[in-house]
């Protein structure tokens, strides 16, 4: 038996609407993780002296290496 099958949360997803609630909960967790990663990347870029303007110039091809 896998860890997913033995989870009590799996049992609740068999109730009407339970699967949708489980998917929404997981989506919220993933979005929170993405926000945390975005904050970490932004902080790292700031430490390195990279600004949003620099990033925009690179994306639009205005940056000359």
C-alpha cells in the first residue's frame, strides 16, 4: 500500500465534493510554495544587484552582452 492510499485525506476525497476540496487544498499549497520561491529569487537577485529593469531589457533584447 502506498503512502497516498493510507492517508486519511484520501478517504475524505471519496465523499461528494471531497476530491474537488482536496485538489483546491493542494493547489493552494503549491501557490503558496511558488510565492515563497518567488520571494527567495527576488531577494537573491536584489543581493546580486539585478533590477527588474535589467531583467526586462534582457527579455526584450535590449541588453547587449
